[in-house]
C-alpha cells in the first residue's frame, strides 16, 4: 500500500488517540484459526508444552489444500479481521492465520535453519520439550514474505493492521543451535535477518510492526547483556512513521484454566523496564491480566507507550467491562492516556473464537469509556 493511501488509517488513529477520545486498543498476534482452515496449530497441540514436533505436518497440510490454499487463507484472514474490527479493536493483527506457530513460520524463510532434521530440546527454561528445527549454518534472510500477508489483511479494513515477527532470542530458544559456538553471535545474525524483513514490511506501507520476545522475561540477564541490543538492530534504519512495538509476555500454559503453569519470574519486568525504555521501541506489550503486576512498574517507562494486557488469554472466565475499566483506571495513575493501549495478555489461540470475541468486546467497551 503506497504511503499516500494511508490517510484514512491515520485519520482513524488521530480521532481515537491524538484527540484523546478513548484509549487505543490492539491485539497481540495469534487468533483462533477458523475450523475450515486445516493448518496445524500448536494451540491445538497443547500450546507446544508436550514432547512433540510443533512444525510437523504444516507443509503437507498446505500442499493438501492444493489450489484452494490461497482462497482458504484469504477467507480465514477476512474472518479474523472482521471479528476484531466488529469487537472495536483499533489496531488488529492478521491473526497469524498462515502460521503453524508464530516462530517457525518465520524460520522457514531464514537460510541456515533445517526443518528436515529435528533436534530434541528443552524450551522456556524446561517448561516443555519438543523436537525443533536445527540451525545448521549461518542464518540470513532468504525471501521476503510478510509484506504479502500484510497487504492481504490490510485490504479488509481501514484500520492499521499490525504484523508480528519472533525476536532473535525467542527464535534461538525455539530452535536447536548446531552451528554457532556463541549465542550472542547467533542472535546478532538473526537480528540482521529480521531487520531485512522489517524493512520490507515498512517499505510496503505497514506502520505497526511488532517483535515478540517472551524469552526476555525468561532470561533477563541475557536480554540485558545482548538481547536488547539485538532488538534495536531489528528496527535499524526503519523510516519515520512506523510504530516499533515489542511484546514480552511471561509464558503460555498448555490448556485453558491451568493455574500451576511455570511462568517467568514476575520481577523480570522490573529488571528490564528501564533498559527497554532507553531503546528505539515506541510501545512495549506487557502481560498483566493473568497475573497482576505492581503498577508502579509503569513508572519506570518514561517515554515508551504501554500496551497493557487486561484480559487473560488462558482463562475461560470473561472479564467484565467494569473489571477491565478499573484496571485501566489504575494504570492511568502511572501513565497518561496517550501512552496507554489496552490489549489481551498475548495471542488468543487457546480461547477459541467465541471467548475471544466476547473478551475483546468487553475490553474495547471499557477502553472507550475512558
């Protein structure tokens, strides 16, 4: 989409955001896949938390759809955009409809990552084990692909569609490194590859681009040592007008309503806040609904916008409008309305379509009331 055609999108955001009419709302990434789309989804396989092959069957499923594949992906993307827009979301995502998961779909477009020879690995601090794609040589960008995903999703709405990418630390944690002696160098090369794709997105006209780094919360020491620097490299030389977002949640359970899932240390956000605030990042996405933070955390962000998770993505209970409004009001005591954006904690894949729509609708009503 040429820059000149983005006028209606920015007019919409100006009405909501610049004029202070309501808090802005967004989603984080994944949306439940429609039943008619036969693509493997790690949410359907326990969120990747059992010993399994989270990439197994993806190419076969796409090939099996044959000539119908593009029509089905188009239909699915249209549906998830419509659901978000009808719920009231200001900045929807494409729902990651084409992806078996938010990490490995991207890895299929990076040279040096082998999907034929998988390697068993404990992931997310031992939270689960999976047979993962193997890094067998230097990683580098191969083909640009996300601009096409964005163009399709953007064609279904005048609202700005956000596109997500997995970050360097998260890719490294969810692949098996058989080639690099130095994790820091691996991360640097991944950041270079991601930067190439982000530039392509920006040149296509995408104005909300998000890098997902949940591993920051799992490994804050590594994030501070080199992860934050690599995150900035992802966004190097991006043109003005692009909203640079990073998402940092604390981990998925394997099913709805499981309370004992080993999430990242709640103090990780406190350790990372000031370092993230000093970067080029415009907005940071923080989980808050599944496990409340001490909202004084928000005081540590002097300039960065806060995308605050105010509905839980792993609990079937639907938060009321009043509950969400109360949490947003509490956050507004620490950050002004122009820097606060309401969102779910993370992707919505575990919830299913009905719960997702109901939660998003209540969230948007609460945000509009403020």
